[in-house]
C-alpha cells in the first residue's frame, strides 16, 4: 500500500518540476536576472530536475517491493535500510542548505556521499554472495541490487544539489573533486566453476 502511494506521488513531483520550469522561464524572460539572481534561477531549474529524478528512483524502488516482500528475508536488508536512511538525511539536509543559503552545510552533504558509495559496494558484494550460495536468492537479490543502485543514485543526486547550492551562494564550483567510492561496475565476479 505504501509503495502504491509512492508510485502515485511521482505524478505530483513531475507536475511540480514542470511548474518550476515554467516559473523560471517566465522570470528569465520578464526580469532578466543577473549575478546571484541568475544563479538562483538556474539552481532552481537544476535542483528541480534532480528532485524529479529522485522521485523516479523512489517509484522504481516501490515497483520492486512486491517481489521483495514475498521473498524470504536476506541479511542485506539491514545494510540497505542504513543506506536508505543516510540518503534520506542527505536529501533533507541539502534542501535545508538550499533554503538557508548555507554552502558549508551543502559541502557536508557532498562528503557524506562517500559513505553511501561504500555501503553500495559492500552491499553489492554481499548480495552476490547470497546468489552464489543459493540460486533461490537470485531473484530477491537482483531486485535488492536494483534498489541499492537506485538509492546510491539518489545520493549522487543529493550531492549534485549540494554542488548547485554551493555555486548558487558562492558563485564558484566547490574546490576539490568529489570522491567516488562506488566501484561495483569494476568488480570481478569469481565463481567456483572450473573452466
């Protein structure tokens, strides 16, 4: 039931993004903002797109809950919940940073994405282990892998928003490059099969 509420809420988020886009275009056309005002409008456009994408990921997670709910529980759920809570906190904190025009708080969110990436990599390995141990774990583990990737991407989008907040307030990009600790795309999967 909660998953269906989330799926339906995605439509509202899409409409809100469209409304932000229309207001920003109107503001640019009528007011010709410059400097900080222009940065605020551009940030609003980019942030609304990132929030809409976060909504899409939430909808994708909601779609997978039926299969996951019907499967036997796996130990990976604890890590997944931790990762989800961390990303929820990041999203809340970055939106607070936006409302408060607080570049330091935005950078704090940006740094926390490293923990999300580390959790994702660890979870990836754990779920692969479950799949190799028992083929009945393949379907639920695969769904959990997709859920984990969606949550990891939400963390990346929260980080993008943090960078937009920083630029909006300071007028420059954050100094240091963002560290990416998610290396699941480069993981070698080892099996016990003889070639």
